[in-house]
């Protein structure tokens, strides 16, 4: 066993109860990450009508939460490594809530987009801390499972917003501004849980060593080609999973469904996906492979988008099954590679920040192009383009041959 491996496997400095409470707190934080990413799902039509905008402008809004991460994700990673987790999470959530408040009071679309930028910056900053902490709290032999479990938490808001948000807007008549106030309340609860469950002394390397990485080790992390390959794969996945998701409900209504039926249909893919994430995370740890499962998952994602584009409303269950199973494992498997790529626990936030930078650049570009693509090429054409992108994402994982 070499020196670096010995550091990673150092015995915990916290009790099992403390670690369990910290994992629970991180779970609540991951729900906030999902809310930030998916809270616009049932609101597309309402926001477009309120600000009198078209799909191209909405595409810009949909990518706005990642703008700050494009510029500052890597510096954020170094800052997160130095600060205590509580301090990082408090700052992040306060900035995110400030962004949501700006969105609530916005009278024009430009200010609304700026609020979305602020929200994304805060959520990203807090997410780097909680994401690194969970990877350094758990045993490496179960890293795919727990990484997938946390991704499951971040995906739960898809159901909350598509079903609950749609019901509140359609049936109860709430405005999107009123829904944003509910989201702020959820932020407050999650922050309280984190402050209670996570000791103030904890840093992102959690139960690992406090040994500081050398400059050479950090540079190697940033230049690691496998980190870039899996990050690029995540870009192509999120082009469909996040960027096009904002348009799925509207596309399904064009196929003849009511808005409620469309919301329920898409949320069903997420319900299936919750079990799939856990299952494939367990399988990955059991058979000690992430790469092969990820490659098959991208092929399944390609088939799902072809089905979405071609299938009539009566056959949309094909898309539901395909998109709800294997593809849902991709994010968890990608996140789990951070602990494999980092030489020391303290370098995990750097790995995550490099990945997030690449991911957000891709999502920003995809979000803008998606809006124009949907407006000028049509929804169906974009599903076929995304299908091809999924195959490219799978090829990225094929190239990452040093990943297990």
C-alpha cells in the first residue's frame, strides 16, 4: 500500500452516529441542489407569458444558473478546501436565497435572469462542499452506491416540482413567485438540519487526513485526462437531462397530453429512476466497474431520445422506461470517480470543481442552443440531435480507460 492510499484509508475521527447525521444533513442539501436545478420545470409557460418571451430567451434563462460556475468553479474548489463546511454552506445558501428573492421581485426579464445567476452561484458553492464531504465520509468500496444515493436526493425535486408544482399552479392557482417563497422555506429547513448535524470543525476532507496536498499533486489532478473525459460525458448527458428537461412537458402537451398528464408522465421517469440509481450504484460497487455501466447507460439514453421524438402519446411509455432506468446511473457514477481521481481527500473539491467548470460551460452553451434549436428546428429534431450527443457521451467514457 503506498503513502497516498494509506492517507485515504485513515481511520475515522468521528463516531458512526456523527457520520450518519452528517450523511443525513448532506442528503437534505442535495435536495436543495435539485430544487435549484429543476424548480422552473412547471413554470415555463407561466414565465414566458409573464415576461413576454419566446423559447430562445427561455433557453438563456435555463442556462443562467451555471454562468458563475463557468468563471469561478475552480477558485471555489480551492476556497472550499480551506474553509469549514458550515461556513461554506451558510455563505452558499444565503447567496442562493438572495438570488431567489431577486427573481420574486423582478419586474423585467434581465433582472430575473440575474437572480437566477445568483442562485446558481450560491447553490454551486455549497454543493462543492457537501459533495466533497460525502465522498470523503464513506468507505471507498461503497462509493458508487452512496454517490448514487445522493444524486437520488437531488433528483427528488423533479417529482416535487413536476407533480406538486404543477398541481399548485394549475389547481390552486399559485403564481411562480409564490412557489419560489415555498422554496425559500425549504432552504431554511435544510440549512437548520445541516447546522445541527455537522460539527463546526468539519472540513471537506471529513474523516480523512488533514495533510495538505502539494502543488504538483493538485496540478496532476487538473491535468488528469480521465477527469476531463468523464466531465465531457456529463455535459452531453445534462444536455438532455437538465437542458431539454425544461421543454419535455411542453413537448408532451404538443403530442396531445394535458399539462397534468405530461407532468405525471415525466415524473414517472424520475420515480423509476430513483430505484435505478440505487440499484446501479450497488451493482457498480458489487462488480467493481463504473465505466462499462456508464457506456451502456449512454446507449440507453440515445434510444430514449429517439423514442421521445418518434413515439405518439399512446406509446410514450417506451421513453419512460428507457429514460428511467440505465441513464439515471450516469451522474452518480460520474461523481464517484472524483474519489478515484483525487490523490488525497483534500483534493476531491478540486476534482469536482474542474468537472463542474467543464459541465457548466457545456450546459450554458447547450441551454442557449437548445432554446434556438427548439424555436427554429422544432422539438422533434432536437430529440434526434440529443440522441447523437448521448452516443458521444458514451464514447467519452470509452476513452477514460483508467476509470474502473
